[in-house]
């Protein structure tokens, strides 16, 4: 079965056919770094990391571009409020995003271009648009003429005559049409600027992505991705300016849905943001990734602490099986994924069904463990590791497995085993209150204890 993906532009699931056989080019709209990321921001990174991993498992060589918007109105405003240059704000929050992507196991992009590093490409693109009368310069600003592009509104399903004005500048009187959007903004006193043929200024938000996608992926590439909130105006505007300049641009448009709280999109304005830096102190990062990856990428995810705890417990069952299998076999190697898992992933990254296959395989493996059937245990464990690898959740692989730096696994194991010995001694003298207190203390520290016929086993996780 071939890979099929939902294309926002077609409003349908389409068979995926790459521009170049054996290779896939992906552009993901990354962070606008005016603030550190909450889990709503990072969902996009996790979802498209799963896409990338599945493409690579299928044998494609993937070029993955994820940009950084390091200058815009909000970043400038934040710098002014703090009394620091805009780039201090941008650099600080870019590091926060990088740390969050890494904490949740996202592979680094092939390239991660910044807007401020690609002004020459933006100027060249504006020249092309002005030359074909798709853009015009006035008062130091450069605007895209919406009327010049007959397909404007096709991605989002809107009619241009029903659209509201593009409120992306303080002074709208320069525009020929209030729906026209800014490609370039003239610099205000005290703002950073770059020299252009039309005066000093800085990039508009939409222009940068077209320029960077074109530079790294060419005039035609496979997949453009981002959050659902980017369909309009950002991605609509990207299409207009790139196609008006003579580029084919993206063949497929993929958009992930939001993380919500009480039915509302997670945002700073609602005051309900949950910063990734804080979340990973309270929950294991691998469990947070499980929580974000398990729902379908086009489905809304309703956040609650209870739901995240349940995700941790579910993942703990997978870890326990792999640990028990490794104890029995002396190790577990990764193998091919089961056909049912591949079928689910090929069906528009059907992660709910794919995770269902993971848990079914774990149950089969546990049945084989109870029966002492090493061959079946080995086969099921190899399948589980392969599936977890695609999902970025294999506990034996980086970043979850220790790689570099001090490995404290042995130290922790010694300490936990000492407590388990004390617990067993308390149980033998029928001091069950003391035994329960030890187990409860371990649980509060994030260590689950499972009593088995072979003795107690422990894993780190929510209980």
C-alpha cells in the first residue's frame, strides 16, 4: 500500500508521489521566537518529526527545513518592553525552542534558517514580483497585490471579495487595496533595518518563508507543513507570492491541529500556556511525546494532567514488556514493523491505529513471556522496538538512552535495589506498613515497582 497524505489544498487524502523518486523535501514553518514554547507550539515539531521518521523508514532520503522567524513586530515589542535589543529576545527564545525540540526527541532539521540571514533572497524575490506587477513599493513599504493573483484564497477556501483587510501595518493608506499584505516594512525610528532599493526596512512575516523555501528546496518541493492556524493568512500568502513569482512551490500542504484546554486553543492571551521547560520537570519527556504523538495529527488534543498521567501509564506498560523481554533474552534487537502498523502509518499517518498495533503486540508479547516462549517474545519485542523507533519513542535510542556524559543508570539501580531489599525485609517480618511506605516513597519519586514471580522490577514513570 502506498503512502497517502491529507492535502489541505485539495481538501482530500492524496497518494504521495515525490517530485524526485527516492527523495522527499519538507518545509516546516517553525518558531516565531518572541517567547519560550508551550506544548501547543511543540506539537507541530513532534507531528512532523513522526512524518519524517516514517518517510525515512520507507527508504526516502529526507531534506527537512524548519525555519526560525527571528524578527517581527512581537519580538521588537518584547525587546522594547525589556529594554534590550530585539536579537537578545530572539536568541534566548530560539535556544528555548531548540531545547524543547531536543527534549521531546525531535531529530534536528537538515537546515534551520533564520529570517534575518536571508534578506538578499527576499530582496531578489520582491524584484521579481514587482517586475510582473504582482507587488508595488510605496512610502518605503512593499506590498503584494492580492488582485494580481487570481487563485488567492484557494488554500483556505475564501473569496477575496469577502476577506477582511490585511491588518499587518500601522499605516494602511499606502495600500492600493486594504487586503494587500506587506512584503517589506519601512523602518521606524530606533528599529533594526536593512538597505533595499526601496529604502531601509525589515521583512514582512510571509515573505521570509517563500524566500527560504526557495533557497533550500527549489521552485518545486514536496511538503509544506505547519499548524492549522497558519493556513490563513500565512500559507495563503506564501502561495500567492511564490506562484506569482513563477514558482510551482509545494505539492502537498499538511497542517496539524491544536492543543486545547477546556476546548480553547492554547495561547498566551488565554493565560493557559504550559511551558515545555516546566512540563519536562513534572513529567518524563518521553511521556509528553507519547501524549502528543498518539492522537492523529489533524485531531485536536485536549490537555489535562489526568490525560498526560494516563499516557505515562500506557507507555510504562510498553517499557515494562521491553525490560522483561530483555531480561529473558539478554537483549532486544529492532526488526521490521508489523504490516498493520505500516498500513496505519501509510493512511495519512494514522497514529491512533498505529499505537493500537503497538499495544496489541505488547499484549501478545506478555502472553508469550508468561508461557516462556522465547521465540515469540523475541519477535514481538523486535516489532515493538521498530514501531517505537518510527514514533520516536524507543527507550533504547537517543535521546532517551544515555549517550555521552555521565550514565547514572547503574547508580540509580543500586539505590533502588537497596530500597527494594529493605522493602522485602519488611514484608518478611510482616511489617507491611513499612513496606508500603517504601513503595509509596518510590512512587512519589517517579519510580514504579512491579512485583513479579521473579522478584520486584522497577521503571521510572508516573504511577
